[in-house]
């Protein structure tokens, strides 16, 4: 709503008390990326992944890596995004989100048969196992 600095202060305040707050990290990453600070936000998120790993918080580290993958997608770095989603799928084959995101990339590349295969994998997985915690908002 045009109040970038106010939003940053609010996000920083929330992240001081909970450095792994998924929605806050995601929205903050989007804000920074829109402000032309894509590289800076990626470094910040990598720092959060490192913190989660040091604190042995595997789920939080994975969640932040998913945000990083989403940023690569939003920045049209489809190769990095795709490789990240493949790694996330390999780590947890029961999570539908990486397959869905791979399907989106295939769809963007007009590789509809491959996209359909990925979307089919999503349908075969239980949505109750992994509920989405964030939003996919690609800039296409």
C-alpha cells in the first residue's frame, strides 16, 4: 500500500521474536524483491536457513528453502527454481508442493505433458499431510 518502510519495520519486529515465521518471511521476501533487493533477500533467507540448521529445526529450514525456490521462480530464474524444487521433492516425496511448482515451471515453458505429470503427482499425494503455509504468486 505504498508504506514500504513501515512494512519493513513491522516485518523486522515480528522476525525478531520469531525468525522462522513463514508468512512474515515470505511477505518480507516479496517486498524486498519488489524493491529491487532480490539478491539481498536471498542472502538473508540463506542466513535464516543456516540458523534453522544450527538450531536443528529441519522443518523451518525446509520452509525457508521453499521460499528461496519461490523467489527464484518469481525472478524468472527457472533453472535454479526447478533444481531447488527437485531437491525438495527428493527430500520429501510425500510433499505435493514441489511437484506442483515443477508443474508450473513446465507450464510456463509450454511443456504441458511434463506439467501434467507433475500435477498428477500432486493429486496422488495426500493434501492433509502437507498443508500449504504460504502463497504462490508468480510474476508471469
